């Protein structure tokens, strides 16, 4: 019974992808898409209660249990949002039914790939999963086939491929470091064995491998200076894809980095990767915060916000120590929920106003109250204000930084404040004041957005104790 | 007695080199002509040309200085010494202790320097063109040559030509990709230094396409004879260099008997013929490059040399 | 004969680096495709030799795949595509060929120094394989960065993949990931080349990525 959960989490998306590639009716495909993601989510939920035994290919431990459930949940809500969103896309002619078949099939392939990367114990299979996920998103970003979309997709492809290649090289180096201790073949790629024997690996090789992995998977996470693909990909792709990219794919890439960081932490002679991650995280944070001011496209602005938050998380993990690591894990989960909620809102706004330019959007709270106030709540959440969840994780990061490296706390807080300022400035223009711009009917459903924001609000007030314990365990292992 | 014998062998090499140089040039010309379905000049024509030039009167420009008259002798002396030092039929000859590859490059550099000066000396524009092009080619060819020397020195453990030839001849080097790259780079540098197609056309009459010929445009009589002989010696030098390093079979070991020396001479002649033939085929099958593309060509030779050195470092430090 | 094994492996891996430099030197599209076919051929030979030296028969399959697809099918397909779409056949570079080659030399030297210093414990064959593989990867990266033509960027990426395959075979006993990565690369090559070239071509009448810069959206 226990193994079936993992098999289900992988098999359902795979089968659904095959089916969706064949179904011509897009309405039916959209509903099937939602059904498939719901089933996957339920299968993943069962992992909360019963975990399968750790095998050479399968691993479900405290770290990825939450992320599997989170990924399938956000996948489910996004598909629900997408099902209603695409009506409008068909109406305006931006997408044809043929492309929608492709879109739905690719969506399920993406879910499959992310789940594969999350549940596997084999570092090679993890790489395969992330590469497949990147490829599907590249294809989906370019789906509108406008000039800008093609440029965004091409840039994403080039940078993503470079990232994939560097990550593979890092994986090969890890194998080389492991091979003398674990023996050649599959044994040297099983993560649990690697962590157990990490103390006997060659530290220089491990360090070099981690640098490559940081560069490779860091490109996927969108860290400065490897972030160039992120704003374009978010702005030019369909909104459900932006939600999935920001909410899920960045997380999965960071999760891969965390697995390797745990490997490095288990080896006492290896160089601490902390300073590198701290500097990259801090640079991403400060850079993105300042960039937030000059954005004129709403999706692009929230893309930079994603870069900023990934910077905070990387910074937290770079700082190390149980508190900062816990904060990082919490932040990853909450950011995923919040950012996807914001993108749901933004997608609806783009449909209502017919544009993504913020200069043409205004007075949302008066014209579309649910949407407007939802956006306000989302921005308040992402800016890190209480009582929403992100406040807690940001507060933990800041306080642990003050305790350990007070000097670093200065740019950290500066970045956070700058970001808050920029977000509220734009929010004011968009949500309040005189109504501006067109006013179509919103087709996308509001339910997913409300559900996510509700969860974030609940997490800010009460975190389930099992979750806290799991995260604390992982925080210890992260070193 | 042994000393006199050694001296004789060394002198024989010096004379052999001097005697064979025009023959090699004549052979290459003959093969080229035959490949182009012409009869071509006789094999011994270069000797006749040299004799004719020696008999003729020297005509000097008014603006020629003492340097102009001295250069041919300097160039000839430097080139002859360099050519005489390269092992042809035997290694370990009497003066082979001075036969360091870097010394040979320095001697050739000296000769080139004086030739360039001579080209500038008279003050004509064609001489200037020739000198400037020659020096541009040299500025790329010399680093490439040095890289090749480094590679070979890393393989053989010394820059002394006799030691190198002995080491490479004994087969101790094994199959090295660096040696292959060094060979290709050396061939490219040799083509550039000897003013062969595709870098320069030795048979051209168009001044604007000349490099080497433009520098010697003003020379006549015995001066021109010496410069022509120097050019032929340089070609022989490079061919001997390539043969002794990369085709080291048949070279007599130091202190060998007369029979081994004779076998060495025979194999040396065969190698000259082979290389001359290959050069003629190569020149006939390719077109001359435009002058601004020569840096790319030589840049490729430099890269090959650098790469060969790097790869040598890698395999040595493993 | 152990020395001979090592020498031949060294010869083939070094030749792969050399052919990567040749790729950087090309300025005509058809010539580039031919040199890439040579690159894939040398890779196939190198992998086959590793299969023999390490006594790992599954690597022969990898070599066959590299030979068949990368050396034959993909260059021919790209050739046809270029002819059909009438793509601009001269390659523009961001910096001149000379500085590019010098930069390439610097990258090769860097990768040698880094890899050799780090892998002091492994066996010599694996060490030099990894050092050369990293050089090929970095040279492929350099090619992607210094070229404006889309096809040459894709060729740069494929040469980068070849370097990765070399690295994976050098790491002794690395399991089926090699086959998977090879299969993936081919898949990527086909899908992306096909889709993007056709879309870019019909959108822009050129495959020059500089023309794409006009549609960059907001800066940056």
C-alpha cells in the first residue's frame, strides 16, 4: 500500500499526459487536467500518514514530504484556475484548441517531472526530472508565439540548458567523489548512501562539485547573476505557467540544491558553502528589490519579487544554523502559496483590464472588489507583514542574522524595506484610486486565490506541530 | 685521429647542406611544374642561376648604405650556420652541443631582422611593404615556433636537437597527440617562414602580392646570389628539422661506423625527396591567402602550439 | 600495454578539445556543421575506446548513438533545414576570431588547472578525461556566448553536451545516466531546433538573434 502512493504520484500525471495529448475537446481536457491533479494531490496526501520504505530510487523523508504535498496542491489549484482562465484565451484568440491540447499535456508532463525530482533518491534521476520540467516550461512559455514570447522562450532555453549542463557536470563530480567509497554503479548515486558516507569523500572534489551544482541549479532558482531568463519567462508565458514557475519550479530547483548542501554538511572537511550562498542570496535580494521600482509590467514586477524571495531563502540557507534553516524551509513553502495566489490575481486582472501594463490598471478595489482586495492581501503577504505567514519566516531570518552576523543584517533589512516600499507604491496605484483602464468580465476563478491566501493566513497564526518538528529535523541536517 | 674524423664528418654535413639546398628548391619547382603539366626548368637550374648571378655586376641604388651591402653576407652566414647545426644524417656531431633549437630560432631571427632592414634601407615603397609584412608574419610565427619548441622540449627533456632526435627516434615518446599537433603547427610555421603558398608566392611577379621577394627587389649580382642561396638554405633547414624530429628513422647514432653514416645520408636524401614532393603537392592544391588572413592562419598555428604544450603539461602532471 | 591504452585515450580526448577549437574558428555555416560532425565522430571513438579500456560494454551503445545521431543524422537534418529556410549563412561573432581563440585557450588552461588539482586521488585516465571534458564544456559555452547566429548557438550547445558525455564516460561505472542524457540531448536537439527555427524563421525572416533584441520587452 505504501509504495503505491509514490507510484500513483508518478503514474497519474504520466497517464493523464498521454490521454490529454489525444483529447481534442479543450473543455474536456481542462476538466480532465483538474481531475488528474486532484487525484495526484490525494495520493500525495496519503504520504502524510504512511511513508514508503527508502529504496535506491524512492525516498520520502521529512524534507520532501511537505514539498510533494505542496507541489501537488498548487498543481491542483493552478489547474483549476487554468481551466477557467483559458476560456478567455480562446475568446481573444491568443490560443487555439490545438495548442491547448499541447498545453494540457505539457502541464501534466511538468507535474510528472517535478514529482519525479521530489520523490527520488537517485541524484541522476533528480537531474532528469528537473531537466524535463525545464524543457516543458520552455515550450509552454513560447506558446503564444509572439515576438516577445519567442525571445523569452529562447533566452530561457539557452540559460536553462547551460544550467542543466553545469548541474550534470556537478552530478558527475559527486559520483567521482563517491565512487571510491561506495563502489561504482548505482550505489554511488543513491543520496541516502552518499550522505552516510560523505565524511570519506575527497573534500576538494565535493567543493568543486557543489560550485557547479550551485551554478547549474542556481540558474533554475533564478539567483543573481543567473536570473536573466526569469522576468521574461514570467511575463510572456500564460499566467498559470507563471504561477507554476514561481511557485513550484523554483522550489524544486532549490530543493535539489538543499539535498546537495546536506551532503556537504555531512562531510567535515568540505568547505562551508555558506558564504557563496549568502552572497548570491543577498545580491539577488538587493538587486531585485531595486528593480521592483522601475517595472511597468505587472507580471514582470512580481517575477522580480520571486527573485527577491528566492534570494532571501538562499541567504537563510547560506547563514545556516537551525533557526535560519527552519526559516528558509518555511519561507519556501509559504512563498509558493502566496506567489501563486498573486499570479492568479494578476492573471484575472490582465483579463479584466486587457493589458499587463500597470499604467493602464487602476482602482481595482472599486471595480472588482474580490479581485482587488485579494491582490491587496496577496501583496501584503508577499511584502512580509503580519499576521500572514511570510512575516514569521522573514522575522526569523532577520533575527538569526542579527544574532550571528549583524553586519549582514543591514543589507538584508535594506533589501526587504526597499521591496516593501516598491510593492506598496505599485499596489496603491493599481488597487486604489480612480478606476483606470478597460473593464471586461473576469473569467478566471477566484477560488484558488482565496484558498491559497487563506492557507497563508492560517499558517501565520498557527503552524501544525508535526510540520514544525519535521522542519526542525531537516534544519539540523542542513548544517 | 678520431678528432680529425669527427671534424671531417661535421664539415661534410656543412658542405652537404650547402650543396643540397639549391637541389631541393630545383626539385620542388620541377615537381610543381610536372603537376601542372608543364616541362618545368631542369633539376640543376638553381645552380646555374647562382653561377650566373655571381658573374654579374652589382648595381646599387644611390641611397643604399653600408648596411645594404653587408646584409647579404650576414644573412647568408647566419642561415648557413643554423642549417649546418640541424642533424641531417647523424646526431651527436662535433658541434652538436651548440645545436640548441632556441639558438637556431635566434639565428633565423637575426637573418630575418637584417633582411627586413635591407628592405627598408633603400627607401622604396615596395621594400617597405615587404619588410612590414615579413615582420607581421614573424610576430606570429615566432611565438608559434617557441610553443612548438616547448612541447618538444617537454617530451624529450632537452632543447638540444641531437638529444631530441635521439629520444624521438628511440620510440620512447609513444603516441602523443601533442606531437601530432606540434607537427602540424611546425608545418604551418615552416610554410609561413619560407614564403610558400598559401602565405606568399615565391614565383610571383606582382609586387603587391609579394612578401619575401619585395624585400630583395633591389638586390642584384652576387648579393642576390647570396640571398637566394640563404632562402634555399632556410627551406632545407626546415625540411631537415621536420625530418629529424618527426621522421627520425635512419639517422646514425653518435660514433657510428661509416656504413651507418652512408645509410644516414641515403635516408636523408629520401626524406628530402619525400618532403619536397609533399610540399609541391600542397602548394599546387591550395590557393594563396589574402594578406590579412595570414594572421588567422598563423594564429591557428599558435593555438595548436599552445594546445600541444597544455596537453603535454596535463599528461606529465598525471 | 597499459601505456598504449592511456595514450590512445589521451589522443582522442585531446583531439576532441582540438576539434572544439576548430568549431570556434569556423565562420561559415556549412563548414561549421561538418566540423560538428567531426566532433561527434571523435566523441564516438573516444567513448568506444573508454568502453574497451574500462571493460564496460554498455558504453558501446552510447558510442553508436553518438556516431549515428550526432555525427550523421543531426548535421544532415540541420543542413537540409538551412537550405530549406534559406538561412543567412555567414556567422557573425561578438568578438573577433582571434580574441575568441585566446579566450578559449584561457578557459582550457583554467579547466586543466582546476580539475587536475581537485582530482588528485582518482586514476589518471579518469582525471585527464574530466579535465578535457570540462575544457570542451567551457569551449561550448564560449561558443554559445560569442555567436549571434541561432544555428551556431545550438551547435555550441550540442558540443557542450558532447563534453558532458565525455565526462560521464570518464567517471568509471556511472550507470545508465549516460544513455538517458544522450537520449535527452537528441530529443532536445530535434524538438528545439525544429520548433524554434521554424517559429523564429517565420517570425523574423532571419535567424540572427540580434534581431530578437528589439523585442526584448522591458529593460533589463
